[in-house]
C-alpha cells in the first residue's frame, strides 16, 4: 500500500519503518526539517533499539522517504496515519493543536485530490475527538464529506518505548475503529504481515480502549508498588508474592472481575481489603490506591440508589438479595445495603432470591436473616412473578439465570434497572431497560 505517516516521533518513526519493512511504500511527514533530513539520510530521528537499521535498509530499498510537504505526501498515498503528539496541558486536558493542524493539512491536500483517501488516527485521543475535531477539520478544509469524500479509522498504538519494534511486530491485537467497512479494509491491509488478531469496533470504542488500557497499566504499577511497600514493612519479599500472585491466571490475571456492574460484597472482599488497610495503618504506611477501593465500591451502591430514585416510582422489586447468584450468604451484600437505603426513604420493596428463600426455610442462613435483617426478611417474596406483579421498577441485583428469563415477562410500563448485565441482548424486554454503567 501507499501510506503517509504524519509525525516522525516515537510512534510515527517506528510505524513508518515497520510498514516499509513489510513492503508498503511509506512517506513520512514532519514539520521538523531535521527529522525529515535524518530519515532521508537513512538515520533514525529518535533513539529506539533496531530502528536505525530498519530505516537505513528501507530508505535504501526506496520504500521509505520523508518530506515536510503534507500536500505532496497525501497526493502520493492512499492512506494517511496521524501520529502527532497529543500532550497534556497544565490542567490535565489534552492539547489537540497538533492533531487538528495535521487534520487540516490533510484536508487541504484532499481538496485537490480526486481519489478516496483514508485518514487513520493513531495518536491517543479521548472518546469523541475523532468525530468532534478530526472529521470536522478534514471536512472544513477539503470541502468533502466524511463517508463519501474520505474515510476515517482509529487505530491506537500499543507499543512501549525501548521495545517498540518488537511490540509493533507482536501486538496483543490490531484495533481498528471505523464506521464503514470500506475504511476498515485498507487499514487492516496495512497489518497483513503482523500476526495479531484484528479487532474491529466503533470509533468511540477504539478511542476508549486505548485509555482503558493505559489507565489499567498505570493502576497495575501503583497496585504492585503499594503491595511491595507493605511487604517490605512486613519483611516479606514482594517479588515472591507478586510472582506467585501472577501465576493465578484464573482470578488474578484474567477477565474475571473486569466486567462493569454492581459493587462487590460478600464475606471476603470487603473484610479483607479493610484488614489489609488496617495493617498498613499500623505500620504507618499510606496506600492511596488500595485505601480508595472501599470508597469507590460504596459510590457504586450510591449510583444504584440514585438510579432507583431517578425513576420517580415507589414500588420497587429486587431480583437477587445475596451478593452473587448461587449463594445464600447475605454478609455485606451490596443489595442488602441498597434495600436498607430504599426502605429508609419510604420505598415499598419486594425481594426475591431463590437461595435466600431456601435458607430462610431450611435454616441454613436463618439466624443471620432473623437476627441481622428482620426488617428485610418480611419483604421476601416467594416467586419471581410475585416481584414482577407488585413492582413498577425491577432491579436486577445478581446474575441468577432465572432473572434473565424473567425480564421477558416485564410490562412496557415498568422500568428495569440492571446492575449485573444479566442479559447480553436487550431484545424481548418489554420494560424500559437501564444498565447501571452501560
Ligand atoms: N511514545 C509512545 O510510546 C506512545 C505509545 C502509544 C501511543 N502514543 C501516542 O501517539 C502519539 C504520538 O506520540 P509520540 O511519542 O510519537 O510523539 P512525539 O512527540 O515523539 O512525536 C510527534 C511528532 O509529530 C510532529 N508534528 C507535530 N505537528 C506536526 C504536523 N503538523 N505535521 C507533521 N508532523 C507534526 C512533531 O514534530 C514530532 O516529531 C501521542 O498521541 C501519544 O500519546 C505514544
């Protein structure tokens, strides 16, 4: 393919040289004439292992050159990658000056180009930026319409400086955000020789995934360091701890516990986070990330309470009472906290949870129910349909399989507040459907 790469910094130089190595014809563009000259002389404009050789070989083979002339580069290629910086302003907001300028330059060039051209946003941009900044800038200066005159995709970069060429060759996945198949195909074709799965999604989702990934990476570092600091105070080798911790790929390093939904609860997580926090306090250690976990969890319960209040209805049915399906354990169940808050505000509640009903009857958790939550025990219903019949708002609080089916039996005048994404599809739910964080 014929590709222009705007911005010859860490991302642009590595991408340009690697695409050329895969046989594409690449034109690098930068406003800095020194970087352009350096690339044309076969030298890397940045320090990165292996990049000098890659640029030298591909420049010599005639597949890689650079220019400061945006118009010439756009006219000579079918696709333009935007790899310019999106730095932080002092207040933390993104400085989009370079991004918008490049989009304008590409648009100005497209004004005099007849062929369809795809603009690929590879810089890291917040959700909405491509639609609100890039597309309008190209439309304004090209006089063309997005979707007919030119295409746009979002293709975030996941490389790490220092191992950038290796990371380019071996990415976890190639992410292509797009609105039209005709734009996704040429973007994906760029990566034909990179052996990673291609994941296609919407533009806004692709933008958000990049931030989700980087924030997660930052959180991992902060978490490991806080555990490390506590281990040191307790004279335990933190590397032994984290190495063994990482061997658990079922619960620790996996998609488990990474599904947005309701607060955690039960007899272990809140108690253990609290105890670890207390131990840190005893040894005079601050763990700001870990110390903020329980507060964040309480806020999620608050969001659920607010979602119920916002409906303006008073008759509330709760499907699920224990903190997860398949248990009758009500200790620190966030649904119990939700129910208590609503009861305190004068709402009428009816609650169904198969396991809690059985426990109440056979005595497994009877003592807890009778002693700790007698005020809620009397609100338990015998069947799901009792709850459906007697409520204007139905809150799904855990993932019991019967709740997914029950939603098909709701009425159009009812509101469903789903705290757990009990169903993937929303078809066949007659009630108005609201997810807690989707
Ligand atoms: N550095 C990384 O490891 C990395 C990894 C993944 C994603 N990203 C993201 O990729 C983007 C680029 O990061 P970077 O570190 O490569 O930036 P960088 O600052 O190293 O390079 C940006 C380049 O863009 C050039 N430029 C500015 N305006 C231009 C214009 N109008 N036309 C042509 N070139 C222009 C600059 O001269 C500079 O050479 C950022 O959004 C960043 O967040 C960076």
